[in-house]
C-alpha cells in the first residue's frame, strides 16, 4: 500500500488514538478527550512488514523507541513475508509473525540494535518486542 493510503486507514487512526499522549506534545497540550481516548492495552491487526514500517512514525518517539531506527533495523532483519502488528502494553510493543530463523538465532543482537527492553518469542512463535 502506498504511504498516503496506509496513513489514511482506520489502523492509522487507531495508532494515533492509542498513542494520543505521545504525539510529540507536552502533556499540558493534550486535550482531555485525547487523554481519555488513549489506550494503554491495545493490539492492532497484522499487516505487511512494509506497511507497518510506514505506520511506526504515528507512534512517535517513546523512551528508547525511535520509530525511524526501528523501521530501518526491522526492514533489514525481517523477511519480506513477515507480518507485523503495532501494539501497546502500557509502552510501545510490536508483534512479528514469521520473523525468520535468522532472527530466532540472533534475537539478542536484534534487541540491542532496536534498543528494546524485551525481545522474546512467544509460545506460538510470534516475536514480541517491547520498549519501556
């Protein structure tokens, strides 16, 4: 999907709403409605690796989470066939299906490159990345 198309989807709106308290503004400028609409526990749908990388800037920077760096590293590490879900578990979280054997073998290196606090495979084989 082209950048402009994915940015206009309901998914993009959900990300913006979920991270309404993290849109590069001081909390004093976040409206009460935006603050009330944010979600601390949320998981979006799985989309293609490339579409997810285009959506990451909507999250904004968050502690060690830098969307530009994360997109660059994941594009380099993940196979084209991987699918990605942007999520929030109080902080930024990303789930990856079909991450590939290379990632499974080198997840500690991936964690360091992403500056993620957690990088683990769940029982169903999905890679979970989380930043505090």
